[in-house]
């Protein structure tokens, strides 16, 4: 996963040179992630430290390039990650809006609970039918996460 993040950063660095410098202006990401304006606390501009803001043109170039690479080789996890990162904003907003309309979704948005192995009922997840989100999440954890990591 760290290698994919490094590749994404390298691609972003290359794309940064293609377009005009993207200036940080007013950020409106309060519900999708906190941001800090340049000169503000933390001294960075973006969604998180190390975030490289991209212009709409840069996002489009990244989306097209990573989309083609992902179609040609679906095992290129870095391409799939870049595609999701550059095109996922509309889907996330739609998901957030749907959650706001649902009482349980509103509660999740307000409480912002953290999912940890200590808070999961593994036996309940294991009892779910194959193909359900909970059962597949358990399978993912069993395959990819050791107890010390979570």
C-alpha cells in the first residue's frame, strides 16, 4: 500500500509540471475532511499534510491516464487508487447526502465512530451470508490484517 502511495505521489509530481500552479484558495471540505489554509495551523494547504492540490485539468488527466492503465492491467493497484481518488468526490457527496437523509446515517456522521478489531463482533460477521459486506469485510481482515496492526 505504501508503494502505491509513493507511485501516486510520483504521478502527481509529474502532472504538477504540466499545468499552471494550483493555488490554494477557500476550502469547503468541512464534512469530507478537515483542511488548513496556507499560513494556517500546520502550514500546509490541503486535506492532510503532504496533500498535493490538483486543478480540474490535472484531475482529468490523472483520471484518464489511470483509467486506461487500470483497464489494461487491473492488478495495477496504484492506477486503480488514483482513479478512485480523482473521480470519487461526486460519489462521496452522494453517499453523504443519502446518509444525512437517514436517521442511522445522521448518527454515524455525527459520532464518526472508529472501527477497530476490539469493537467488532467477529462471530456475528462470520455468521453473515457470503457476499454480504460484513462477511467480505471479515474475509478481508482474515487475509490481510494481523491482530497487532488493528
